[in-house]
C-alpha cells in the first residue's frame, strides 16, 4: 500500500469552490463537491488485488482528513467486508465519471457481512464512519482525481501545464 502525502493538515473544507477548482489534481488527494459543500481528503491508493484485499485492516485510527481510495481497472460489481478492520468506516462508491452512486455508512468493525456496491463501481473511497453524513456526501456528489478519465469525468482535473 502506498501512502501519498498531500501536505494536508487534515480535512479541508473550502469556502470557495472556485479556489478548489484551480488547485492541481494530485494522486494523493480526492476532492469532492456536492450541492452545499466540498471536501478534500488525503488518500492512500489501493489499486491492485493485494492492496485492495488488505485495505484499512488493523488500523486503530484514521485521521479525519484521510481515507483510502480503492481503484479498479474497469467499472464492475464490488463487495467489501470489515474482517480485521478495527474502526467504523463510510464507503463511498463512485462510477467511472467520479459520481457518487452509493454511500454505505458506518460499516461495523469486524463484521463479515458482505457490503456490495453498485454494479458500475470504478472506485471506492473509505473515510471515517459517520463523516459522509456529517458533511452531506451523498449520491450525486462528484469526485475529482487524476485517475478518473478526464474525457468522461463529471468534474475534470485541470489540464497539466505544458513545460517549455
């Protein structure tokens, strides 16, 4: 598992969406926006089978402004469980456009009950349990991240600056 430092002190709730829209996209950051709010999370990336299988197991805590972003090669049905996971988590399921399609709140630590996502899941963002509801993250919210295909993204990353 790779932890990518984004230089974030924690969860950043921006007052002006315009300022967030100008920010560069960074692999270590997941930006979300929805009617009435936005949030930025420093994320660890889990993009292969081993990393996705391990996830956030054995973690005793997760900083408020942090999460884990599970990325699949293509949109597909996915299912999670909480085996060996010690903290409650919210699971935010996203499609190929980066649109939130479902939120599973407060997954219970240690629970082996499968938590299925929608059939068209490309990414899943795990954050502290209860945080999605407190912030207002719900289906229809949009995430910006460089691993979302820019051409089909609901919220596009800015084009990279061309170096002379």
